[in-house]
C-alpha cells in the first residue's frame, strides 16, 4: 500500500474515502460511505447498523462478499484514524446490487470514472505529475522544494524499474530494500526515520528537507547506476547494489555534517515548521 494519506473522492455532494493500492493497482472504497450515499442516510450509527444487518443477510445467503472485504485505517470526521471496512470496485458493484437505491446507476458510472482517472494517469504519467504539483502548491510547498520532490519521484521510478528487472517483488521486498538503503545512508530505517520526524501515516518524503531529498536521491541514483552495470539477479544481489548506492549518499552526508557542524537528517516535518519553510530554512 502506498504511504499517501487516504483520499476523499466526491460523488455529487457526498464524500467517499478511498485509497489507491499501488501493489494491486486498484481503489479501496469505504463501505460505510458507499452505504450512506445509497441509502440516503446521514446518521452514522444507522449506517453502521444497516451494514451490520446487511453483512448477516449476505452471509446467510451464502455470499462471499463480506469475507472478501478488507480493512484499512481511514480518517473519520473527528480527524482520527479508525479501522474501516473497505471494498474494491468489483465488490462495491456487487454491494450495489444488494441495496435498493435510485442512485445505483449513477453510482456505477461514478465508479467507472474513478477507475478511469487512475488508469489515465498510469497511461499518461504527466497527468499524475501535474496533479501532484498542484497539490503541493495548494499545501504551501515552495517551488524549489516541489521541483526536488518531483525529481525524486522520477529517480525512484528508475530504481524500481531496475528492481523489477532483477526480479525483486513489489511489496515486502521493495520495503526491505528501501529500509536497507535508508538505514545505510541516514542511519535510520523508514519507520525510525518517520518516528524521528514525529510522523505516523504521512509520506516520509513529503516531510523531508531539500537536503534530505537530495541525499536520498543520491542513494537511489547511485544504486540505479550500479545496477545498470552489474545487472543483479534476485533480492540478495539487488540488496548488495542498494547498500553500495546508499553508501555513496552516506559519505556525502558525513562530509556535509563535518562541514556544517549540524546533522543532515532533520527532525523537522511539514507540520512542525511549516511547508513554506521546509526546504532547510531556519525559522526566524
């Protein structure tokens, strides 16, 4: 699953919490949000009771829909994250068939559009990049930081392409290599790095300073260049290349820290110091 915060998609005037699964390349939608729309019910407790009743009814009828649903932590109205039943597009379409609603047909069209937008971004990555730039601007990031962040996405993609060629599996093996590189150049695993910055579900790179982004990119660029020469096969060989690439960034970090007298790995994040000041500028 991607590290991005769960997104909110709109159907008419209603919000639907949704999250894109990078590994499985599909959307997960909040079942309760869907039911609230289809039943035209705004009372959250009544929606939960309806879903509880419907789950029992479907199970009694022998439907596999309930067992096929997933759970993700999504942000509720109080701002906190709670485990919430989610379903993919196919499961939502099956759910719609079980709920009498005049909104069934327009909702099917909405689901198709939601999927189409993400597919369009996959076919034409520029759409995704343009959307990311606009989102970062809206959040107040500086143009300099945005340029670095977009470049970091390109660099990361080149590295993961090499991992794919090496037979590294998306998901856990990707995470293993990412942690290994982070630990090597920064001294912190991804989880430790996020804890250092006071983060939970937030995207780590969206909370890096310019210096951190550049050092992380150096590690990934170096690993990509080494991989192009070595052509590693399998996780173990790819891991060796990842470490060597990250050692390049570690050497740069240590030299920078020696020259400046301060750590290059910052505890600052977008929330604590403000996005406009994020790229390494001290607070006045």
